[in-house]
C-alpha cells in the first residue's frame, strides 16, 4: 500500500525526476520507451516504479519523506530504470542495478558530500553492494561502459555473461556473470 507525499515534497520529487531524466538523456541518448512521470508516492515496498501504459509512478521508500538525500537517491535510481526499461517487467541485471546505484550515489555525493554517500552505501543490502562494486570495477577498465553496452546491444538487462566478457575481457567470468545475472535485489 502506498501513500501520497506532502504536496511540496511531491513537487520536489517530480522536479528531480525531470532533471535526472534530462541528465540521463545527455549521458545515454533517448530512453527506450517514453513515459510521463505523473505521480510520486511513498511505500514501505519502495523504491520502485509502477507503469500503466505511458504513465509512470515513482514509488519512494519510507525514509524518503524524512531524509532529502534519500528522496534524491530513490528518485535518481528509479529514473535510471525508467530510462532503460523495455517494458518487460522483472528483475534488472546486475549491470543495470550497478549503474543505477552509481548514478544515484554520484548525485548524493555531489549534493550532500562524501560522508552522505558513504552513509547510503553502508545501508545497502549485499546484493546491491556487489552490483555497485562490480559496476565501479568496470569503470576502472573501460570508459563509459554503459554507453559501450548500449551501443552494442541496445540494453543493459537481458545480456549473457559472454556478451559482457566480449566487451570487457579484463572483467573475468565472475564479474561478467554477476553483472549479466537478473535477480531479485531486495528480499521481503
């Protein structure tokens, strides 16, 4: 069950979503599908997105109402998924999750500092921490790895470990496997 955000917080979240989506367009090109973000809600099951036709609702987690940096991180993270989705719902790959985490944490650090970024990392479940570390490892061996994958395959989720290993041979089997794997990231 989700609830409405206070009007000023919802407007802030909608503005952030617009800004982040524009940044993603500059970084990655146009989104795979066009969605209008028309609502932002809060739920204990968040953060996530709910899509109905061409309309999207961003669902932020419970701490986003009381902590602005969490609102920023939730909206940034779900904006990445909204930008990259092909409309087939399910679990994202480790690569997509790792990129979403890197994007959100870069914005948290930019707006709130390194200590706030570290605080967010310290609260990540292990599956997310692994995806973040694997993605940040890719950044050490390749420039713009997400852009390279998108140029070659047009998507980040649905690739095989062989596809990733071909693009990033230095990554090795296990990193490629984890980045390609689709899995449920949060339990419960």
